C-alpha cells in the first residue's frame, strides 16, 4: 500500500505547491517524513511550509483515513520543521540526494 500512497502524496504536494504558488523543486516521501526542496525567501518560508503541511495533512487523511486510525493521532505532521539555506550551486546534488 505504501508505494501507491507515496505516489499520491507526492502528487498532492506538487499540486498544493502549484495552487499556492510555492516553488517546490524536489519532493520525496518516506514512511515517517518528507523531504521538500523549496525556493523561497526567508520571510515566506514559514508560510509555505504551513500551507504544505496543513493542506497535505487534511488531504492525506481524507484520502487514506486508515492512517489516522493506525497512527491514533489527530495530526499527520509534527508542529515544527527543519530548514537550511542552500546555494544555487548545491541544488543539483541536493535534488539527487532527495530523489535517492
């Protein structure tokens, strides 16, 4: 089930990013976390992450209600997130890292 779910969740992130005008450069889902590479200025980053996390959580639970039961939780994502600034030169290797 996770293989199909992963593809759907990735598509959700890309669609949400497009709808919210967020520049999502790379996305990879794992069983318990997601790596996202965004192009954003620091002032807009928290809003972008808030939108991606909030909208995706609602859509994931609507699409896969069994996840809510399995996890016994009301939240899909943790309240916090980690972020690092990277240079343009680092983008190709970071995209490769996220993909693999």
